[in-house]
């Protein structure tokens, strides 16, 4: 076997490192640089304590489809018409058309969007809470039968560490067997979030229809009404 | 409810992350809304062609820029928001006391050891991560969707309208745009074109 000199070996190793990293090293170095810079910035910012059960965190954690639609709608009506009306890159008539369309679209879109999302959320919650209650009532029966078995075997319940351990074990075995948890209190938040997700997903699906069936025709109708009101579509020749 | 756990895994674990979910719903919503609005504009005979040349690209660009900005800006801000909690900048009150006199990487280590010692606080910590992330995402979507997008869409749509009007009136275009190229006085040029095109019309093909 040919001997590899230490120098050659060193060169080879160097080359290997450079070669393998020729395309990735720049990217990874940049990524590392970015991460380091971000880390430096994060480290300089002082800590702020916030109440996890306070109004702000609770409000933010409760934001779902309809809240998001409402927030975006309100901020849109506060900013977009102003931006459209002050768009000096187009003539006044186009500007007015654009402003009217934006206002009408935002009001109609937000109203319909919030109603649809709120409706689908309520449907999902009703359906899921009913469903989860069924799961829990079945699971609870199993737990009580397991507890009775345990009591017959001389395990104290519900007092003492042994009793608590037993309940935990019983719950664990039920979860393993059925794939369902029996800790309703702990699962409530999860089910609520799940209902929220289903409701929002349904809302988006329904919105796909209402966008075409309600939003667009209403926007068209009211845009024309206000365009007439402000004398924008009075010239029929031009309209055609 | 038969497949509760399967569905739960998919929706609750993937989509219950509010920042991710907001993004998916917003993208789908914008695309559908834009399609409907463009359709309504195309068939709206009351709106003059000249205005349609602005309003239709405005609507298309509104969706395109919104989606792009939302994906780029909002997702990044959401991530920064969750990092703010994970790196010990915005943390639950109880944890903040432990981080008072600590800076740098030690904060992350302190958070980890605190949560190991207080497993009951994990839910509150996770709730804070999600909430702060949602808050940051929301700020991003408002800035991106309701401030940056309207300016950008109007700018692009006005260029499109102007280009179309120029193409339809090349004589006017040569006379004014060559001798008086666009140099920020867009409004003046536009007024000239609008006067020249007032009685002309053509079908918009998009």
C-alpha cells in the first residue's frame, strides 16, 4: 500500500474539507453569521415579564379565523382608502374608483368573512364538544371499573400517593388501549384549539364559495351605486 | 368522531399553531377573493375601460403582494416572536424573576432548568410562545397587508395602466414620453394620456 505523507494527507484533508463545503460553506457560514448576529441582538434586549394568564396573552392565544379577519378588516379600512385616495400616480377619477372599490370590498369582505368564520366555528365547537363528551363518558366508565378493580385489590382510593399513582396508571393504560386521554381538564384547551382549527378551516372552505356568490356581486353592486353617487359612471359612452 | 385522534394529530398539532394557521388561511382566502373580485371587475360594464386597466391589475397585485409579504414578513416575525420567548426576552412573570440579572446564552439554560424544576409551568410557557408569536405575526400582517401592499399594488397597477394607455396611443406616446420622459412627474404625463384617450376604448384582455 502506498504511504501517504503527512503533508499530502494534510493537503488532501484540506481539499476534502474545502471541496465538500464549496457550495455549502458559504451558505452555512452566512447562516451561522445571521444566527450569531441575531443571537447578539437577542442577548442585548432585557427581559420583560408578562402574565401568562393575563388579558393580552389570553386574547392573543384566542385569536382564530374570525378575529384575524376582523382585525385585518378594521385596520384595512383605516389605512387602505387613505392610501388609494392619495395615489397621485393616477388621475382623480381612477383614484376615486379605486377608493370606492377598496372601501366597499373591505366592508363587504370583512362582514361576510367574520360571519362565515364565526358560524363555522360555532358549528365545529358544538360538534366537537358533543363528540368529546361521548369519548369522556365512555372513558370515565372504564376508569371507574378499573378503580373498582383496584379497590378490590386493597388499593386505597382516592386518598394517598398510592391512590393517585393508581389513577395515573389506570388513565395511562386506557390511553394506551383506546388512544384517548381521560384527563378532561388537561384536554379542554386542546379540544378548544382543535375546534378552532376545524372551524377556521371550514370557514375558509365556505369563504371559497361566498367570495364568488356573495362578496364579489355585493362589491360590484355597491361600487356601482357609489360610483353613480359620485358621478363617476355618468358618461355612458365612456363606460362602454 | 371515529378518527378523532388521527384528525387531532393533523389539525391540532400542525395547524393549532396560530401563526402557521393564520398564514395558510390567509393565502387561500386572498387567492380566492382576488379571483372573485377580478371576475366581478371584468364583467362590470359600468366601470370604464380606462379604470379597469388600473383596477384589475391592482386586484391581482393585491393578492400576489399580500401573499408574498405575508409569507416573507409574517412568518419571519412570527418566528422572531417565538424566539423572543425562547431566548428569555418576553417570558412569564415567574420566570422573569429568575432571569433578572442574567444575559446572553445563560438565559436559555436558566429557562430550561426552570421548566425542568417546574413542569407545571411548561404549558404557560408554551402558551406565551404561541401568543407572542401570534402577536408578532399579526403586527406583520397589518404592516404587510394593510400598509405596504396598498402602496406597492397601486404603484405597479399605475405603471400597467400607463403602459397600456401608451400602447393604445403610440402617437401620443412618442410625442410626449420621448420628448418628456418619465421623471417622477407621472401625474402630468398621465393627464395628457387621459385627455388623449378620453374618447377611445378597447377591450381589456387579461
